[in-house]
C-alpha cells in the first residue's frame, strides 16, 4: 500500500499471501507439503483444495500476550481474529511449546494437528559444568535482543542507571540500540548486530549471565 491506513499491515499481509498463492498455482512442480510462517499462507488456506496440506507457525503469538502500553493493546486486538482464522483453518500448526502451546490450546486449536518444535543447540556449543569459568571479582551480564518495546530494554536501562555507580559489573548488548538510548560508561559495551556465528558465540562465552527482561515471550530462543 502506498499510504498507511488502519490495519494496513494485515491488508498488506493478505495481499502478499495472495501473490504467493498465485505463484504456487503457476508453479509447475508438485509439492507434498507447505510450511508457512506468519500470514504468508493466509490466502492459500482459503483456497486449500488446490494445494497440498499446509502447516503454519506464528512464532511468539504476541497479540495474545501482555501488552506494553494501551496503544500496543489496541494493536494486538486488531490482529487476533486474523491469527485465529489462520490457526483454526490450517491443516497443521507448528508450536514452540511452553507458553506458546498453552496459548494455542486456549484458542481452541486441535491438539491432534499441533506439532511441537524443540529448539536445538549443537553439541559442540554446550560447555560442560567443569569447563565453566568461575565468576571472579566482576560479573559480566549480556542482553540479546532487537530494539522493540516488548523486549524490556527501557526497564533494563533504568535499572542500570541506578546500579552503575553502586556496583562493580560489566553489561554488554547484542542487537541494534539507537544512540539516543545508549548509556555511556566503561562498564557497558554495545556490540550492535552480530552476523558472524563464531563472533556471536565468543561474546556469549565471555559473559556469566544472560538477562531477559522481556514484557512477554513465548519461548525465547
């Protein structure tokens, strides 16, 4: 859409799903199954008789979780009916389990068409207890997340402002944080977005505690 109107994201998502449907219909290959994320299969679900079975996944189901503000609450309400339609009419649902599974069940999603996806970690990335370095003197904390109100960065920053002159610690951030919201201190490091996996894991290994101050999460990855 060329202009922003109420529910514009939902309208754009529906139009995008229709475009994907037309691409699939025109595709000469035969597919056995369609795995779709978010609203990308919305139109295909409506026209399912011409396509193979469809499994969908909405990652965090944020629209059914705690809101960060009244405006955010109104935004969430706008999404709910559309998400319910997709979940109830898809052939299968992929869920991260935990709180996400509970939300699916409360929405009346059938258990026999729900599949739980467990988050996996490569064995080589797991450190044995006897290999973990003991905390000495200064504790190193790490926040990993995008700049989104739901992730609780504002509350975390306020806590750090109180503690920064009172305690000896170091706090690092992975993820883009606007300059205007950064704290200037030798005790704080902002890495920005890290795309190299080895560098990402190395930063994690340098810290003792991962802090997750999110207002709501399904199953943080």
